[in-house]
C-alpha cells in the first residue's frame, strides 16, 4: 500500500506547487496562469467574456461512498463548461476553490485534480488559479468558468419566439436512474458491509450520473451548420424546469410531445426495474447536462436529420401555457419537480 501524505505535511503552498506541476496551458488568451496573485487573461478582440460559477458540497451534490474523487473532479469541470456552452460560448479558463476536510490526504486531492485535469484537456480549458482552505466539515468545491463568444452571438434564455422549434441533445433520464442505482447499492452496503455492489448491468446510467459530458460538440456542430439558437439552457435540474425557465424568460408558452422525448434503452430498462415512469424520469430527473434550445422554424431542414438532436415540439403564445402533449393528444400542464437547492 502506498504511503498517505497528510495535507499539513506539505502545507497550502506545497499542495499548490504539486498541482501546478500537472497543469498544461492551451488557450492563447491565457497570458499568466497559476503562480501569482492573480491570473492574466487577454481575450480576443470583439469577443464578450461569459462567466459562470458552481458550488459542489460533499453530502449535497456528491457522495464519496460511491463517487470516486477523480469522477468528482471531472464532473465539477464538465458542469461548469456546460453552462458556458449554454450561452453559445467556448470555454477558455477555470479557477478552482477548495475547502478541504482534515481526513483528506495529499494523494486524495491530487486524485481530485487529476479528474479536473482530464476534463480541462477534453474541453481545451486552462486551469489558471484558485484558492484552498481548511474545512471543519467535508469537501467543498467552487469552480468559476470563463468563456468567450463573438460580440452579439451569446444566446440567452429569453430569445424564444412563437413557432420556434424546441430541440434537445442526446437522451434524458439516465443520470437520475444512475443515482437511483447508486442509492440502492449504498443502502444495501450500509445494511451489510460485506456485500458486493451489483453494478455490472448499469454501466450506461452510472456513467450518465458519475461522469456527464458537456455538449460542446453540439455547439461546434451548430456553428458549422450556420445555426444560432434563439434561446438555450443546459439541463441540470430536469427538462420540465428548464423549459419553464425558457418560457418565463421569453414570455411564451410551449408544446412538448411526449412521444418525442428521447429515451435510451438502458434508461428504459432501469426505469422498468425500479417501477418508475420513464416520462417522469425524463421530465424531472435532472443532471443530464444536455442542451435544450430553440431554433426558428425556417431552420427545420438543417436540423431534422441530425442524429443527436431531437425536436420535442414548438414554442407557443404565453396564453397557451407550457404543456406536455400525450400520445392521445391531451395537453398536460408542465410543472417543475426537479432538484430544488433549498
């Protein structure tokens, strides 16, 4: 067994030096990264800077009983990049703040940063600074992500217009069901610590929960197709919550057709096992980190055959409300039942 190094053996600055040695800078806009009182960034001309921050708290946003630190680090970066993508921007830098409980070793924090490093490489993002502090509790991670977008091309939630197409990337509900599997196995472990978790048949939904991917690939593809969404948001708290955010911000209604909701077979199988309604999982599950966006009806031909984008329905007048249309053609008002932070 390898030696475990207590954090107080290397101290804050020793930990920062060890982390700094693993960081590679890739962005031309990064003039100075880790090592000074602040980073120096030089954005491209005629570009706006977009900024987003997420806070992840042990016991609230992640459970180390079943979530490896490397996965926590990767996911922490990916969910921030997803917010940048939702603005139609390209991520460029992140800064990381950590409050670290006394039970964590140097090696544990290096494992966390290895996950962050992998995500930074995947999304071509520079880690340029942050802060560390002792914590009387567990682990808290604060990540601020920065990105750039050509001036005037940022996409907000508030631009949807009646008759716009409502589109979503990928498939939905998998992350929620991955969490159900993990919670079930944790309960079984707490009841019998000698048991072995049964996870072999749940690879897809577990990956959706433990290591989601920001859909930067779709942002690049939309640009290649010459498409700019009229509104956009990432799906962190559930499809129902996010479409209500768009409609509230845009002053519109919406019609989403239940038969169009994108479901992956592994999600359907696990939903059946847990006796859960797949439509409920897709509407309210959350943490899929897919992109929900609207496009003008005139763009239909450019998007209709895309293998990873589904047209869910269309934007309507506000007076029509926000409705899920059943297979029988009946409108059911959509209400937000996803994750609530307070």
